[in-house]
């Protein structure tokens, strides 16, 4: 790959990186652009590019060609316009000069250089044919597709494939490298899904707008958080560009070094969040991984708070992003409360990835007396013991665009006694059928000790299950706005039951093995009742505390779900569930206080057959439920809220979440706790840096919710 390509593809290394963005700054002053009428050309690199000739053309159409071969002796010849050979460097300018004695070609005035993979513009360009040296000066801009690099002076040696940029700055447009290998179930159960908090759901469901960032930032409705429990995207915190600035950038081949570099995902200056380092070295580690090593690295917030960053070696393209720091989580049932974890990537290729996440059970080790759940573990209260460590692992591999494999595994702790009662496994081989943009999904699935959440019955274990599941795409019924999908499955299941007549005499375990045949459909529609306009996407208005402008709205939400299940012992469970509700948000989250209020209120009623499932994990027991929630801005970026679901027949809470959020345009922190389920999480998000430090067991697919007997 040429050095030009290295600089043009700095997205591999600058997913973190600061300069003036393409959009106007807060003061409204535009930055340098490519000359009018010059379109950036994005061409895939296929190998080394050794330029043998330079073709210079002024804007009257006159052309000259010069050889870059060793010791050129031929004079420049006027030639007629002919198709440019692939190895010819094309230069266009207002005027040009050639000094035969010094062998220097000078192009002046709106210079545009077209490489194989990029476009460079400058006020002046000089090329020494003897030394094979090119120097561009004055408003230098190098562009490949959406990737921009600017500087005061650009020096490049053609033969040595090395160069330097002074006062380098640029802007990188990011695209995700991760493929969504997760299941996409239905939207019907979103409101009762513990994985989705109210403020997130309202932002996802707000009316779509044509809001696009001005020349440098775009606001995207969704971009996939792999949750495995529903089909809507949840990455609402998307700013699609990051920018960088460095005193100088020197490069040799595929390696470059920068001095005094700063990196930010904020489109405005001064940035509210930036990564600052004395030096940064970028190089390709292998075919699929790029590495950035920095020194004296700090994370600077609002130019006031400076925090040291460790580690200082970042891998790009990893599923956990560049900041794979230690994160916190809370799970009272399995992990004894508060725990620490860090994810490591053991394998990554263009087709797949394998990650391992060790966990240290902090509360169990240091504060065993505060554990809410009962525990008889002898290791509780120790500092280093096998019972204080747990581990989870994920493996995803895509054989081709239609066939993928996913595996999840976890160990409750590292004590080897009763190993089979601490291990959890999930395997799924999935085949996509039909249109790949909206396919059917046929999967073969095996689960061992699967942890499910079944409403008021709480957490349930499926000891083992194996079968085939067919999931349909979402269909929109004409112009009505109604959306429908269905799911069908055949599974052999061994799970807990409370039916003594199904147990064999003399068996102490309350588990039964049956085959289940199940089909379900979902129909839902959202009726907009009212909406208002968002604020402009400026620093002190629409983007003051949110990565995308808030749209005030109120909607009527309706849904219908039908489920039919037949078991090999002759039992059946059929249900028809209807939902109606209202949700919305007021304010625009731009004022100092009480400028945002979000709410939801819904009622669900199920009509059941006389028979119920013989299992506990899929038994439809919540026939009438009421769900409501509220989130409110207190002051500045702080929001507080709750969401709850109540079984109206038993008048008991199914699930209740309390959360406190600190939300900024570039980053955010979310504290969440569910006293009913005894789980919690600390989620730290740095927008555009491809890092979401979530330890939420629902988000990470450690727990899957069940809706009227259907496991998505």
C-alpha cells in the first residue's frame, strides 16, 4: 500500500483523532474545502502503486508528461489528450512551469492531484524529477472518499514511499466493521423488555427527521447494539465523524508517527472531550488489525479535567472498541453483587471474532456481609480464591453472507466442584433465506443452563434445549403502517416443572423432558398524535446534551401477539395478547433544567386457553399488566427516571428499574439498578469511539426475556 493510501485511510488509526471539522465551527467560520467542482474519488486499493509518469494539465486543456524513471533525460513533450494510464500521476492547475535545468515541475493556482486512491488539493505543488520529491504548500487537503487530511505543507518521496505533513489535521468518517450476528426478534415486547430503558426507547421511537450534520456530522437513527432480544437498533449515540490534529505526521510505508496529537469526537471547538498524547505511532499488526501506541496519554474533559489513560496501546476494529478498560456490573443472584470485568480479544478476522471476559467478584470478596442473596460459599470474604473469579466468552463467525455461527459461554466461578452446575452455553448456527436486506432466519440452536426471565415468575433455568427456529423478517402491510412478523420452532427441552404427574417416580429433580412445537405472530402499529420540530443541530441548542436533536412527540402504541404451543405430552398453551398505550417526550434537553420529560403508559391483556405450559420458563402467567415510566431532566446533563411493570392480578411488580444518567454530546454515564431482579450496571459510553462499556446482563445476552412463552 502506498504512503498516500496510508494517509488517506487513517480511519484505521484515527478512529480516535482533532482539527477543524468540515462543518462550520461554533463561530461560523468555514474551513478550507476542496476546489469547487472537484469530486473526491473513492477507489479501492489493490496493491502497490509505483508512478512512472506525471501528467500535468492546465485549465486550458494543455498537457505535459514527465517521466519519473531514473535519470530522465527526455524533454517534456506536448501531447494530445489521451486516456491516462493507471501509473500516471495526474496534476491539474491554473498554470504550470518546468525548469529543465533543475528538473523541477511547478504547478500553481488551485492545484488538484489525482492519485489512484485519493485527491490532493493545494495552492502550489513542486515535483523534483531527479530526487522524486513532491512538496505541496498552502491549504493542502488530501481526501479519499469521506476521509480528509489537511496541513500547511505535504512532503512526499515517491521512490522511498515516505513523507511528512506539517500541522496535520483531519476528519474521519466512520463505518462499523462489526457484523450483526444476533437474533432479531419482534418489537411487541419492547416496552416490557428490561434491556431497554425509557429514555433510550423514546429517542429510538421519536419521529424520523431529515436532520443531517452540516458538512461534517450526520445523525443516524440506529446502528445496531447486539442485544439478542429484539429487532430494533439501540445505538442512539452516534456521531459519525471524529477529527484529529497533530504538530507533524511522519510516515514510512504503512507506519506513521505523530507528535503532539489530539483526538476528539466533538464536531465543535473547543471540544468537550478529547484524547491527548505526546506521540502516537500507528502500524498494521496483521491483515485484520491495526495498532496505535501513544505516550503520556490523557483524556481531557471540557479543557478542565485531565485523566490518565491506560492502556496506551489501542487495537482498531475490535468488537470492544479502542477503550477496552475495566468496567463494573451488578448481579446479585450469580455473582454476589458488584463485580469488575475486562474483555480481551483472542481472535479476529474478516469473518469472525472470539473474546474472553474475566470477572472479579468484588463485593463477594471485600464486602460479603452486604450480599443480598443467600450464599454459603467458603471463598466469600477472601481476596484471591477460585470462587471469586468468573469468566464469559463469545465467539462469532460468518462463513458467508448467509451462514453464521454464534457461541456464548460463561462460568459462574472457577471452583471445579459441581462444574456442570456453573457452566452456561449457547450455540446457534443460522442460515439466512430470501432477500438478505430483510431475510428469513433459520437457526439450529443448543442451550445448556440457559438463564431466562419470565415476568412475575422471575429467573428460570432451562437445563438443556435443542431444536430449529424459523424467524421471519418484518413486513409492512401496504401503506397502513402496521408491521407483522412470525416465528415457528420445534425444540426438545429439559426444564423445571411444578407438575408432579410429569415426573418419574423416585426422581428428586423437578425437571421434565418434552418436545415443544410453537408458533407465534406479532402485529403492531404506532399512531403519531403530535410532534414538534427539533432544535438546530448546534452546540448550544439541539446538541447541547444529546448526540442527536430531541424531537418532542406523543404517540399511541398498539400491538397484538398470538402464541400457540403444543407439547409432546399432549399439553397446550395458546394465548392472544393485546396492548394499547401512550408514550412521548416534551422539551428538547437544551435548557439548564427541566427541559426534558419522557413518559410511557401501557396496558396489556391476554386471553389464555384453559391449559398452561408444563414448564415454568415459558408459562404465560402475566395476563393483565400495567407498564409505566418517567424520565426527567434535573439540571444540565443529569436525568433521573424509573420504569416498572406490574401484574394487575397479583398486584406485584414484575420488574422495576431506577436510573441516573449523565448525558453529554460526546459521552455519557448511566447508573442503573433493578431491586426486583437484583441486577444493576454502570454503562459508560464514548460516542463515535466504538466503545460501550456495558455490563448489563440483558444487554450482553446473559439473560433473555420471555414474552407469553416466546423466547426471542
